[in-house]
């Protein structure tokens, strides 16, 4: 972290984050301030831990902008800076999942991806479809969709989009306008390329010692793209929470059993399901201060109840004043790069004022004008520290493009 001696500001002791327990980490800062970079640093650090620790951790990065696939490659452009920090560039064996409808296209274009990702339509409830389609629950179309989905759940259990379309077409009791509207909406979802009757097993995503990148950037230019991203993130978060709740009960039972049968040899092996860290950029899009998305309820549940089952969240936003209030109140580690808008500084100030020794504005203003400078605070120390995020040893894909081409120098020996 930074220390100030008179007019001189210099780096002092290193700051480490405890990843053995669950946390809610809130990262904020202006556009281009280093939020995505910081989240990449945290993911790198966890993946680079000794095997006996990293195998109990799973990092799932929900990549909304398509910038984390570069973690497969070493950071050669910052070699000198890495040497100053005692690091050297190296790539990580991250696993990239792409929505199934775009998987073959990515492969043909040479865009890095490892596996297709699918969601089971039967996992969605009527309220998920209402929010995704932007219709009210009391609207005739909303009522019709609810009846159709609930009937399919009762009759078939698992079903795909074609099954929903067939059920819609077969219903002759509803008027043609409502039936056609429902059919068109479900037919349109096939273009999203994310639905399949089978779905992707969750244990493939949440593997111990693995950094999983769920790349949903393919929806960036699609109409209603953020609604589709919210749907993917919400369902993934919900299923992770449920599975970790079950795994936590098994872990508790194993602890109780071993304490009562201490003469028996302890069984070796890691957890059946590792502790999960969900990393989400542009979090205000999924958890707005007003209204809801299909991801809001699942993420709020993890915020409030994720500590016991062992699910952690790392949320980043460039607009702290426009994010759900639970993010501000439940975060136990806050890392803020430079922000200047009054709405955003006020939002952070309300959170910090109970144990802030100096004004937040002053602390932010005193930060050196260099990349990675930030202030950090946590509930354990109840203090703010000015700090600098270390350079990444994997390639950063979120850097802004420049109109000036890089020139390489040739040295003669």
C-alpha cells in the first residue's frame, strides 16, 4: 500500500486478500480506471495458489465484454514492470465456455473457446420469461406463458424450446393474437443459441483449481442483449447457490462424523464441490438500484446468504450510485479506483463514513495519477488504505485501443 512522507508518496508493505473464506468484494472506478484489470489480478492470484489450496476454489468469470480469454497468454508487453514486482509473464489454463449457438462460429473464426454452454429451458420459471420478454404477469400473454410453462413442467419435467412452441400451437382455447405473440417470442429465443434440453452440467463449470470464463459477449450487439446476459447469469448463480447449499451440508456432516469417530483414519480428498467465486463486471446492469432483472434475485440471495454455503462475489461497476443498495451494505471488501461524480462518491461515502478517518474525496484525490492506484477497506480492519494493484502476469484484453501504432525498436549487437 501507499504511504505518504511529506510530499513523497511511495509503496510500502504488500496487501493480501484472504480467499479461504467467502467474501463480497466491490470494485468501482471510472471508465478505464482499471476495474476489469483488478478482477483479473484477483483471479490470477487464486489460480496461482499452491495446489492443495487452489483445488478447493473455483473461479467463474461471467465475461460480458469478451476480454478475459486473453488470460491464456502471458503478458509480454509489461515485462519490465513485472520484473520490478518480482513476476514474469505466463499464461493460465483457463477454460472458456461460449453459448452453443456461437461455438462453431467462434471456432471457424479462430476466436479462443473450449466448450459450448447451454441452459435448460425447463430450469426457467414463468417470472424468468416475463422479465426476459419484458411483459407483465397480468398481461394476457404473460398469463398464457405461465400456464404453458407450468403445464410442461408438470407433464414432461425436462423440455426444450421446440416443446414449448408445440404446446403453444396446440392450445386452441387462446385467441390467435396471443398465441402468435407467444410463439414468435419463443421462436426468437432459438437465435440466442443458449437453450438445449440437456444443458451444461454445473460441475463442469465449477471445478476445483479451474478458472472458468463464461463468455456472453456474443450478445453485445443483439437486441435485448443485456436481458439475455441477465438470464444466463441469474440461472448460473441460482444453480451454484443450490448446489453449494447441498455440498455444505455434506461437509458439515463429514466434520461431525469425524469428530465423533476420531479413532478412525480421516478420509483423504478435497471437497466434492469447491468454494465458488463469481466474478461479474458491469454489475449495475444486473442489479440496478431501481427495478429488477432476471439475475437480481439470485445475486441478492448470494449477497445476503452466500457466506454459509461458501459462495463469494466480486462485483465491479463504474456507477456505484446506480447499483442495488444491498451491494453497498453487504460488501465486506471495497476497492475503489478514481471516481469523481458526486452521485458515486456520495454512495461510497455513505458506506464508509462510520469508520472513515478522513474524507473520502480527499483520499481519492491524494491517489497518485497512475494505473492501478486505488483505496481499499474491509470490515475486519475498519481502515482505508491507499494502494496500487500489482501488474498482471497474463495478457489483459480490456485495454482501450489507440490510434497510434506501437513501434518496435531493433537493437544491433
